[in-house]
C-alpha cells in the first residue's frame, strides 16, 4: 500500500510536459563553471570570484559600487600549471587565493598548499604561504579563522620542514611571516583543530596511526596541557566551533542512536542536544557573519532541509526570505559585508548547476552575476524525486529517481547509477552531470543509498562492512526490482553503471543477477578484493590496512568468493569496461585481471 502511494505521488509530480527537450552535447554537462566562489568584501564595495578564461581558472575582483552593473576590474593569474581553487578577502583592499595543480594531465587537481595575495589596484602581488624556492616552506593544511582581531593576519594550520607535528600559526597577509600559536599533540599530519574566538586552540583531533579510531584532545586555553577528550557517542564526532562566550562548543554526532547537533559545556562537561533528524545526519551548518552564533543546520534526505536555532537573526530571516523566492532551489548565502547590507548568493538545485547573485539591502534586489554553466538551461533538465525502497530484510533505503519530464514515466529504459566509496559517500539531492546526461538521453536514472553508504549514521555505514557482493549488492538488486515492479522501468532494458566501488557493484550485479541486467558499464572499478591488499594507495598506510580488514574481512577465501573476477562465466549481458592506467586507488591490475578472466570465460 505504501509503495503504491509513493508511486502515485511520483506520477502526480511528474505531469507530462508539452514541450520537447533538447538533447545536449555530452561536453555541456562536464565543462568547468564560468564563475563560482563569490565573496563580498567586508565593506561591500567589491566581490571576488573564481572565473574561467581561455581554459584557465583565475581570481577576479568585481566592482559593485553600482550593484546593477558589476564590472570586473582586476584578475589574478597563478603560476604556470596551477589553477585558482578559491578566493577570499583578507581585508577591504587585499585578496587572497589558493591554488590546485595536476601532477600529470591524467590526474585530478590537488591542492598545492599555497596562498597568493594581491591588492585591488593590482599592486603587491606575492606568494605568502606554501612551498617556495630558497625559502622556508610552509605547507597550508587549512584556514582556521578569518574573523581576526586585525586586518593583516589570518590563522592557518600548516606543516613546516623540520617539524614532525602540525602547527597553528598567525599568517601575515602582506609579508607571509608566521607566528606560532600552538603545536598539535599528535604526530599525524591530518590533525583537525578547533579554536575559540580568543584564538585559543581548544580541540585537536586525529586518527590512530594503526587504525581508523578517532583521537581527540582538549584543553582550556593555549597555556594549558592537552588531555584526552571522551564523549558518549559511538563513532567519530565533528567539533565545529564555539559560541560567542567561548564556553560552549558545537559538536555533530554521527551516532544514529544520538544523531544531530549538540552543545558541549566545557565547564560542566555536559552535552545537550540542539537539533536532530530521525534519518539523516547533518550535512552543513549556517553561522552568523562573525561565526560566533550558530543559526541553523542542514539535513539532506529528500532534498535540503534546514532546521533553525535562531529564526529571528537577520541572516536567518534573509535565508528564509530568499528560500521563499526560490521554492524549488537551495539557496546559499556565500558571504556578507560586515554591516550585512550586501550578500553573495548561490541558487542551485537538482536541475540548476548554480546561478550567482548579489543581494543589495538598500534596493532589496537580487542582481544576477551569472550562471555557473551558461550552456545549461535548468528548465530543460530533469528533476530528482526522492524514493524509499524496503529491502528483503526490512531495511528502508533512501534514493532518487531522475527522469525527463516530457517523456512518460512508464516502462522506461533505466540506468542504475551506483555511487563510489562505498563507505562514507552517498547520493544526495542536487545537480549531477552524470545523472542529468543519462536523463537527457531519455533514460530513467535510479540512485540508491545501499547499506554501507554515508549520511545515515555510523551504524548504517558500518553495516556494510564485510557485505560487499552480499547484502550490499542485494540492496541494489531490490531497488532495481522495485522500479520494475512499479512499472517504471522496462525489465528488458536495465543497465548498471558505476565508478570505483560502483564499478565493483556493476560486475557483482552482472555475475550475481545475470538475468536482471541487460548491460553494464564499469569505470575504474575494483574486481579482486584480495588484490586490494597488494596494490593501490589504501594498503600503503597502516590505517588503510586496518580499514581493509574491517570492510572486506580477513578471510582470503571469503574475499575471493565475493570478487567478481571469480564469477565472470555467469555474465550474460554486454559489458563495457574503462580504466585509468595510472589510477592510484583502483590499480590498473584490476582491469588486467578482469580482462584475463573474461578471456578465459
């Protein structure tokens, strides 16, 4: 009965349109954004952005003294082989930007750990942090505090040659000189710090070298000794900052029995739940301008869902006002001027890859700054509809169907898109180039958050451990059959597609359910679970070895039985396989071994 009701709602929401939708070139979906990352200067007179010109990503400054006619007045180009990744204001006159680079033409961009700076008038351009020739190198791990007590310094976390531990330092935005604030209590390079509004480093968190267990230290101020921090939650927690009094810390729990946002009293050692959701973990937070008051938390199931702590704050009211103006979109206030009279606004959705605006309080207008992907018309894209599928053993799985609105939702050819990871990532509501590409071609697209996915709590994620090719695969099978039984998908035209773990699941699906799928496309997949203990970057770390034992099990024979290369003789459907020869995560030997097994079969 529940499933029929769900189907009826989907059919009602997907009323057939009278217009025909244009089929876009493939490249349209995957081009770089023309403009992104807009940040309003503290005085509200300028906006910074990352723009693409001649295939290069640059930092740009727009003059908005006349908000109706924003004008690019300055651009900053990083050194050769580097691309601007983000830009932000140090003060009203000085812009900072970080960069990323590709190690080869085949690899994904990675952060360089560098920060560059330049003035609005184009003067005093220099590198203020990161590796440099003939200089002491500071590798930037993160920016911790832009709400400084002065305009000449920001607080960053960094590593330095000759130092075995990460540090928290003041960084001068003009000279690049640093002043030490604190040193990590851990040897690990991945330490996460939490500082209060008096620039006291209060929390440090890392992982044990030999395991994936979280370690947390706490202290009252920079002069106090570090001590172990204990909490009542199962699994990892995330410490996200302090209130204006510096007494209370905000903590996110991923423990499904104690989901949500908590306030931790550092004086009384007590936890108080502030916000929670019965299904979804927190995917984002909204702060006031100075990051001294937490206003709302975002939950993700079915689409963005904001829950407010203070609805009466000016920024919270602006958020609600803008959300009312865009009821079908997700509105993000990217930045605000100090007196909150101007704000950068990003409007995006499942059909909209992003449109950027400037909000001006005096005129109460939203001035367009441009679409991120101008070649995409959101009106011609396909909406995501949230679904719930109950598995054979009674677990409710959350997912999405995406489908062109001008085609009848009945007996459609379907692509089941399996997300990678698998432990941690999850499918959410929002713009997806892959999903929109398939839907634009007329396919019904299904995404399902099988057990083991992130976003639904520590317990749900770990319930997928040692279940690769077993219950995790059954979840994908059950979701596929649900769509067929509802009459949405044509049982003779269903294809599996995925990358990384999605590639594994594609092969596992074709071998375990040879009569269910009519084709498969596996991209950079892992096909031999025992090979994961011998190659790829995960097994090189002790913590990675521990994770593999936890997720895949310690029995080589069991892992062999759950490896698709052991069962390729069962495949009936056409299969397309793609792999990167230099892939560091899914070693190309997975492809070679699969190829050899297919040849033998």
